C-alpha cells in the first residue's frame, strides 16, 4: 500500500452529445472519502471514468505514478477494486466459485487464491454462505458478495458506488463498519446520496453538484462550518429561509443565510446544510 492520493485533474466526460462532467478537479486522499451528490450529478460517471469504463475527453486521473487520460483510459484498472451499483453474477455458481472466478479475472495466483478468498469471506461475513448458490442470496448478501469481489487482491484503491442503496438499517450498519475496517491505508471512495451514512462516518467529504461544481472538505464538520448557512426553528416557515419543513404542529426547521430573529438558532446537521446548499444552486423543488 501507498500513501498516494487519487488525483482527478480537469476531467471532462461526454456521453453521446451530452456533457456529464465538465472540468472536474479533486483529490481523494488515503482513507475514506464520501462522495455525496444528487442523482444525476455524475458520481457514477466519475467512478466509471476513474476505472476506464467510460472514456474521458479531457483531463487526467493519476495515482501512485500511473496516469489515465483520453489516450490511456484504463491505466488505473490494475490498482482498483470496484463495487458497482449493479453487479451481474452467475446464479448457479456458489459464493466460493464466484470468488474463484474473479480471482482468475484479477490474475491472483492459484496458490494464493484460497487464502485470499478466505480473507474476503471473513471481511464480509460470508464464510458461512460460501457453498450457497448466488441465486439463494438476499439482495443484501449479494451486495456483500460484490464488496468481497472488490476486496480481492487487497487493491490500494477501492471505489464503492452506492453500496448501501436499498438495504435495511442493519445491512447499512454492516457496510459502514466493513468500509472502515477495510480502509486501512487504501484510498476508499464511497459514492452515495444517503446522507445519514455519510454523517455517521469519520471521513473526508466531496460534494459533486449537478453542474460539475465540486466542493472538497476534510470532514463533515468542515463542510457544515464553511457552508455559510445556519439553521433555526420557528413557529412557521421563515420568508428568508432557503429550505423549511415542519417537524411538529408547532415547530418548523429552517435553513438559510440569515436566521429569523424571532426563531431559535439550532445546531446544524449535515442533511440540513446539504439541502440548503442544493437550494442555493437551484436544486431541490419547492421550499
């Protein structure tokens, strides 16, 4: 493992004739970085661009001396473990056979694959299901198997695209714990729109907005503190609020730049500040 950052520099991606990412620049340091953004902002596209699964039309992506660009889009693939949103497994294969197959694809030598499969089964708590066919696994267990595949070979870069989407609270708790345990000194990028998962992790934060604007913070707290937004409670929606919602019959939470002097200032939460930041950029529907 290294202490290198994954550096995205002035990256452009166009799919068909539609620009999806425009001049995106950021860095993902060693450790966990949550990449938060609304649906359609380009989080999955950026992950696919890092892997070389979509071609970048400009810019570069670098890690530990390797550089991917429009001419060499797949340069980083050997150092990446990817957990995509949708994973297609062969239903009649067992969990272990599936991992053996991916060991072959990743070039893991047969003499070390048995120990490596044992390691990732333990990390994902699938050891007791290794003989079961994939078709018998629940959706949450299949997500665990996809995570196990990403961990094979102990890659220095882990890219996890919406790993907790559709999971119940217990499964999401497992994934948060497993991500932290697996991080070590790897670069882990955890793309999500599940704000509560981000709020419960001690991690770096990158927010990707729909216009390719990107905001990087060393922590959730820094993002909240640097937003320039405040929160307050009042008995009715404040006219100067960016976002307001009723939390009880007599109380309304508000987010904005200037609190209503008749309200009570509250401790801001990530979800509130994120919604306010979206509204500042014209995203988020009715107030």
